[in-house]
């Protein structure tokens, strides 16, 4: 007899459900449906549209998991941080399942889920320093265990991923901007524009992308008319500065904490230039570096299910009537 957890992710524009084996960590079922196409025309995620799409898609995915219902020991769901109206779609489904199947309910922090994307279908290996780069968050987290995590650096304004989305929009492209900028950058000259590296001369260990984003905007306005090569050069020069900023501040953290193990997670961690820069730095320092599999970098229910197994072991259950959603993270901020 299998002991399974059903997990739900709806924090933004990805509808996802997974089934994970508590004992073996095997990912038995996983499906994710992205809303990127629907939001692309608007240049970003429209919360109300995202909520309506979750309401349509999540029940269809859930229908495919019914054969596993007799073996479910708990249901887990992302309840923070994220868009309140989209989080609510997943939470309401999870509450209904918990009450109707009479199984425990587990609320999972989305950011903790990203950390546990490293351990899908395998045992956790901790402690490690983790750089989380997603659409809405950029932070360095000292992860000692599931219950002991401390943010040592975070963004003061825009996140790494968000800045890519905004620069793509400035250049006249759609959403999401990360893959677009990365693809453009491969054709561009990263040394044509000398964009400032944020907080370069500041001792502050934090991230900031609003100034860099503004420098890109001013350069675009100066050029007035952009050729395809101009766009590629801007993308390459911006990406170079954005990654240099991440690396510079992370190196300061390395000098303080001297971690043996380091990992990068989150949707923006799929950027290959970012991966290469950090691999080179870690190799110099003798630090082991790890990434989540590319298919698990962006938001997904598999990572929520993997984190939920740790919560299940600790019996961190919540009354369905008490589980609330929050647009901000209450444990990692």
C-alpha cells in the first residue's frame, strides 16, 4: 500500500498538481499547464485572468489523479507568497479535498518549495547556501534544515527575473521576458553598452535592479529607433550587468559564510549565462554547486509535494478552516 501526498500550485500563472510517494519520494504524477500564452498579449500576468484560468484548469488536472485518492495521506498546497486571487483557487481546492477525503492539510511556502525543487525524487542534502531567483524574488538563503532557514540578502526593489520581464517589454517583446532576453543576448555584444552594476561600490549585501532597469530605459530613449542588432546588444549588455550584480553580492556572502555547498533555484535559474558564471566562481572556490532540473525551475507542484513530505514527517498540519493565503512570505522575507 502506497502512502501519497497530493500537492497543488497556483501562486501565479502556472496550474499544477502532483502526486508524490511519502516513503520513496517517487514523483508518481505531475502535470503543469502554463498560462504564458494568455498573458503574453498584456505584457505580464493579469491576476483576475490568471484566477479564472486556474478555476477552469485545476479541476481538469485533478480529474486525472482520482485513481490515487484511496492512497492519499495528505493534501498540500501553496498558500504564500503569490497573487492572492490565484493562491485562493488552489487553497479552496485543497480545503475541499482535505474535508471530503478526511486527510490532513498542509500549507507550503512557495519559496520553500523552490528550495526543495533541488530534492525532487531524492533525499535532501543540507545545509547549503541557496540563491533564489524567480519572477518575484531574489534572495540568498542560509538553509540549515526544513525548519531553519535565514535570509541573508534580498532585493530592495525589483527582482532579477522581474527586471528581465521589464527590459523585454521596453524592447517591444512579450511575457515572460527571461527567455526572450537570454535568446537575444546570444546574438548581441555585451560590451557595447556600459550599464552600471547596481550597488557596486556599496558595502550593503543586498540586491537592486531598479537603477539598472532605468539605465536601460534611458539608453533606449537615446537611440530612439532600435534595429534588431541594437536590441540584441542591449539585451546582452543588460544581462551581463544583471548577472555581475548577483555574482558580486554573492561573493561577499561566500566570504562571510564559507559554504561548502551552494545551489541556485527559481524560474530565472534556467538562464544558462547565469549558471556558467556561478559555476566558474564556485569552481575557483572549491564550492559544490547544484541546480534544480530545468523542468522543475519554474513554478510546479512537484516541488510543493517534495517540501510537503518534510512537513508531513513533522506533522505540520493545519485546520482547513484556518488556512489563509498571503501575497507576502511570512517565514522568508
